[in-house]
C-alpha cells in the first residue's frame, strides 16, 4: 500500500492537501524519527506536527533521511499559544522551520484561539504575512469555533484554508463544520477515532458496519471521515496499525451507513477551545 490511492482536497488558496495523513501528537520525541520513518515507509506523505509536541526535530530527521523528494511531502506545524504576538509568531515560525530542517512548510496553523488573551487575530495577521513570503504555502487555524472564525473574517478579510478540530462521530461539532462548508474552509479532524476517551471503537453501529465490510472499526471510522470530506490523520506508533489505517480505499460505506454514524449522539468529554490556554 502506498499513498498513490490517497485523494487530495483542493484548498481555497488553490493548493492540494492529501486527505489522509499521519499525526504525531503525543509521540515521544525520542521515538519520533523512527516512528515517522515507519510512516513514510508505509506510504504516508502527509505529516502533521506542532511546536508544542516537542518532536519537530524528529520529524525533520525522518524526512531528511527518507530520500523522498520534498515536493512529494506535505508537512504541517502549528503556532503555540505563548507565541501569538506578531513578532513572536514570526520568530516561532522561523524556529519551527529550523527544527524541521525545511525551507518551507505546506501548512501553518494557529493552534488555539486562546480568547482570554485576545491575540489570535494578531497571530492570524502574522500568518498572512508569512504566507506572503512563500515559506508556508497555506495557512489555517486549529480549534477555532464559529465566533473566532467570524471575527477573523470581519477583522482581516483573510479566510483560513483549513480549520483543524477535534472531530469524530461522538463529537461532530456540526455548527463549526457547517460554517466551514459555507465559507470554503476545509475541515481537518484530530482525534478521529475518539482518542480512547470513549468506547467509540466498540459502539455497536461502528462494529456492525465494520463487520459488514470485513474491516476493523478504526477503518470503518476513517472511511466515514473520508466520505464526509474531512482531512484526517490518525496517530499510532504501531507499524501494523499505520498500514491498516492507510488501507481504507478498497471499500465504501453506503448512504445508510454514513447516516447511521452521522446520527450518533454526542458522547464523552472533549477539549474546550474557550478555556484552553487561558
């Protein structure tokens, strides 16, 4: 299995992003190079990291050692909450590039809005400037709710290419997804399999769909994300699980199955963008 079957999503700035990638949230920095090397060997070409993960260096080393041409890779990193001032944001971006060992990233995100500090608009303006330099091909946000997105639009006129949010059938954030669809903002899903916070993988609807297709519950869930049009990057440290998560293009959920997962009720506790970073 390689990434050749992974479709791309066309962003509102004209760039394409692979719809399925590999996330390194909570991946031990000491193990990151090995794990990302495994992911690249398994066929992933889209890697999602962040300054706060502490593993940009490992991602960069794996990329450098892979021999894969840079233009075949898609790399995302993120601006942390402490660096949302304009000058701080630019310095933080420079530092991320240095840690990654790259001349540019494909996507740079404001990690959280942190409304109590009220600097996310300033940060967003800084990212717009970074995009103008070409050192980040696209820019976007993460964990931004509708009021945050509305304010960015009203005060800057610059629309994010993506909004990366916690998203699964148990936490669908329908209002955010609807706003993004209306305004041409691609939705990226973090925690697409529930992050172990709930028994989503054991939900009878998920298990039943998986059994009908002869796939794992995780594969059924990833297929739901893809068919909903979301960009998704499951995280795992297991090479076998990496390969399983990438092997989701040989089957398709029917409309009834998609609707069945769409109808699952909200379940579990989830990150609150209104308070994180306060």
